[in-house]
């Protein structure tokens, strides 16, 4: 695992005042690795707590030490069973609240349901619901990392520190990719162009953006017949009022804006889960002449057959942080590499507990980072 060394961080990491309690809310032992790393860096022992599932699948939390008047930090990494993970966190937060903890700070490196942060048709904004549930349970502060949309911070009525993993990923590029100067930063869609631009500007590299989508075969295309025929106008409440229909969007064929020929292509994004779009982007980049392809992301969900698909693809390496445990996926696919971000989470915990400014952790961080 790649870890960013820092003498400045290391010199201050073990300086914490009394009254700090560190809990892991996971009943899944594979999810506790990050908690152990944070505790080791802070020089404290993990708090004594039992989190387990009853035979009827209910979650049970039993805190086994006093938290009265203390700053409680609850670390929760998301497992494959997302809904159980959420209930573990909520129940533990509420247990600490009813046990008279001074403050309850959630350390949730990957915020679940973050992709459901916008209204779509008759759906709901689930991340807003989850934020309300956390606040209602008793959370007083949240530490997270690279929210899918920064506007999610506004769903909370408590302080939210949205840390960034980009310094760690940038250092990985500089230290682990020998000829990175011959690289180009790639956005696999226009939506991720700002993130790619930020990486490119910091590394003094060029940028490329993939736009469009693969076209269907001719036999699959619409031949102009509709049943019923498309209407130019939609019937309105008042017969004299006609509302024009919005013309549907149509993506053009795939194009790459920028030169990737004979270069290393580094695709950057915040989440890699369903890898189909990354595989399609890699194939396009190979066709345009890129000779090596890296994928860099903060959160490696890597669901379903993602490890197998990555192993069989044109992608040379996938680099993600340990905000989500993925040891099993690494065994299935040697191309997956991990960057440790426990250092910045530990420092955030230390600063909040000691009442110090958090601005040091956001140095040179722009709006688009």
C-alpha cells in the first residue's frame, strides 16, 4: 500500500488532549483496517464496543466504556451491505448521545447514497434524507472525503469537513509513474472535466476530454416509426394553451478532445463502481494511440464483476484510496493499487479534538478540487 510520508504530520500526530474516544461502528472485521491505522497514528486505543447482528438481522450496539463528557469519534467505512452500515452508524451515534457524550463526530470517508443527491423524475434526494437521519440521531460534526457533489454539505445543519484525497493521488502519480511527464490527464466525460483540469494544472500536464457515446448498430436505430406518433405539442389544462415539448438530447459519436497519441493517459474521477464507462474510455484512448492507461479515483467501490473486467481490459492500473475496503478485489485483480489516506483523517480528528484550525488541511484547495 502506498502511503504519503510527511515529517510535519508525523511530528504532531500523537499530541492529543485527554477525553478522546475512538470507536469503529463496523460489525464486519474487514472494514476495521482503516480504524486501526487511524488509532495507531493518533497513539490511542480503540474504544470498547460491540456491534453485531441479531439472528433476526437487527443491529445491536453495546458501548462498553464511559463516554460521558468526552469527544467521541465514530469511524464508519462502507461495506457491501450499505444499509446495515448506515444503521450501525445511526444506532451507535444515538447510543453515545443517550450516554451523555460531549460531542459525537462521524468519520465517514465515503458518504453512502451520495450519487442520489439530485431529484430525478419521481425519485427522491436520498442523500438529503440520510443527512437528516444522521443529525437527528445526534451527530454534531462530520468528517468525510471527496463528496460526489459538494452541495451535499448543505444538506446538513452541522459542520461538515469535506477533505480531499487529491494530494495523495498526485503524489502517487509523481512517485510511482516514472515517465508521468509524458502523460495527459483525461476526463471520461465532460462532467469530470473540472477535476481533470485541477489535476492537470497541478502536474503541469495537458488535458483531454472524452465526449459522446458509442453509436448503435444500424439495425438497432429508430427507423422513424412511432406508435403512437409523436405529438408536437402536449395537451394543456386550458385548450388554448399549448406547451412546446423540449427536444430530447442526442449524444454525438465518441470524440476525444485533446491529443493522447504516444502518451500515458491518466483517467481521474471521484468514484469507480460500475466500470463499464472506464472500460469504454480505455478502449477509445487505446484506439487514439495512448500506450498506457491509468485510472485514479478516491472511492473504489468496485462492485460486482469489476475486478475481472479490469483485469481483462486495456487498463494498466487502477489506483484508489482505502476509504472503502477492497482487499478481496485486489486478490482478484493485481492491477488494483491502494493509497493510504489514514494520515489526513487522523490529523483532522486531532485538530477537531484539540480545537485547532482545519485550514492547514485545505491549503491550496480550490473550488474545483
